[in-house]
């Protein structure tokens, strides 16, 4: 049996899989974040440990299997969420979430650093972002001097929890490349970034290839109901794990996820060249990926449902979408979530609620079509898979297929399945 854990942004999830793989049992725990003025979004270390333990124990209980049957633990995670730990491995502060925006001013300063001028050549992101660990850590040291002592270490979520289970501190190159501290060119922590961030290499964990064994459990895993000596496989970020679960590396083409946000993801044979408009990084098996992500997706539809009449359910909303004519008689909706704004253009007295609803989806479709173009996938010969909650909406999928000029194939892209499949590939039968 394989135990897979997804350290998601909304909740932690766990699944117990046999070697088919088939899901035998599952568990989840919604996370409780702390919010404060200025864009602070944090997770207490006790909350992280409690959610991890509860999720695993619930999954084991649901599967009705003895802990001795578990042969591997696989972990996939949200990226860029980290804490600082002392030499004993205890968290000195809450985890700073990737959703935290306090480092915006610091990010702008770092972007002007001569030593980081070729940032995009080294990192997953083509440009410096405030959510990256390099920005958050620099901001932390500026606003809270002494918060990162020379003997302290910097742990992401899977590093922290894996260390509690095994005593070893490790991360995978897929997640490391999303921190702004790791070099895809050097295949190691980036000295220039460490110097600018005022930290040493010894403060960061060992880096292993995504999808490989990073450590083995010790007696610290007993609190989770897990035996000692089982391998821990690090499965990268949740988008990569989802793509691996959908077997994108075997099916080829492109994976579109219509979720709270929209994502277009392609697996490629080699590491892609840097592109300011795309995200890239390692994929299991020595491959690479390139990805376009948009903060607008199902969250915009949920907002529209809340303000448009007769849209209390998804079914009612999409019934209105299907009732309106394509193009909505010139009505155009544009969302700008970073600014918290959205607007209808060319709105006239003759426009109906049906057209207001359809224009929202047409706006999302335009954004996704643009992301697909940026990925430069050969659409005529490529299969396009579609997953996520939005893939269950026939109207949304049809509008997108029409815009792309090719059929979309519904699939499951669950990070838990991907993590389990990585463990099955990494651990001998």
C-alpha cells in the first residue's frame, strides 16, 4: 500500500492506494489560517502538524488497513510556503503562506539587484515575484532583525513534515526551483541568491530529484501510525503531481485545469528555456514542464453567481450561459484579480442576465486560449486533456473547445494519484 498526502492550500488530503493503483481510503482536514493587516497569511506550525496527523490517521482508518501494510509515503505540496526552524528542528515562527503579500516592496528592490539580473535563467519563474521565498525571507530579515540566525534552517511544508517523520531535511528540485533560491542551471542552491538573501547553503535542505526517495521514516513516524523504515517520496508541486496522475508524460499534449484558478500545463522532454510569461521546472524521469497560470477561474464564476439573478447554483448559472448567443452582442467581461477588479465593457440596456453570465465565461475562455498559445503546443496533433471542477461543466468545456478549435478530453488530474504513481515508480515492488 502507498500513502499519498497532498499539502494543499485549502486543505491537506491523504489517500491510501494499492498497487493497481486504486484508492482504498481517504481523509482530509481544512486548514485554519491566520490573517493580519498588510497582507499577512500564516499557518501555525501546530496547525500544520495537527492537520497532517489527522489527515493521515483518517485515511488509514477509512482504508481499514494495518499501518504495517504501508510501503511508502509520498508527499506533494503547495509551493513557496515555509518556516524557519531552530537547530532542534522546532519552528520559530508560523509558516508564511505563498498567499502572503507583505514582501511586495522588498521584491521590487531585489528585482533591481545586479547579482540577480539573470533571475529567470535560474528560477522556475521568469520574473521576481513577491510570493517567492527569497523575497519573503529578505523582507523578514529587514522587518524582524535576528529572525533568521546563522544556525537556523529554512523548511518548506514537505521538508518540515518529512523531517519530523524521518529526521532528514530534504526537498525536491521541482519545489526548490519555485523558491527563487535554487538554480535550474547549476542544479543546486544558487550562490548569488543566497548572498543577496543573507543566508548560507547549510541553512537549506538537501535537494533530490522530484519523484525520488528523499529519506526513510524513523520512530518519529509512529505518531502518524506509520512503520519505521518506509521510503518517503517527494512528488513536487500539486500541478506537477496532478499532471503525473493524468499520465501526461505518456499521453502527451497539454493538460488544462479549470479550477479556482486556470492552469495550462505541458510536459516536455528537456528543461524549457526561460520565458517571463511562463513557469518551468523539473518533471519526474528527468523531463521538464512549462506552465501558464491565471488567478482567474472558478472564483470569478462564483462571484458572478453571487450577483446575477437566478444563478444560485452552478447548474442555473451555466443554463443562462447556454441560453445566450455567442459574443453576447458585443458585451465583454474582463477580470483583474490582482487589483480585485472586474468590469463589463460595452454594456447596454438591451443586455440580459444570460449575456452577463455568458460574457464572464467567454472572458475566462479568452484568458485560457491566450495561455495555451503561450505554451506553444502543436494543437493540431496534440491531445488536450481537461480536469478540475470546471471540466464537469459541459458549457464551459464546449466554449473552450470551440475557442481552441479542438476537442477536449476530460480526465482526472488528482495530485494524490500522481504522488502515489510517483511512489510506485520509485519504490521497488
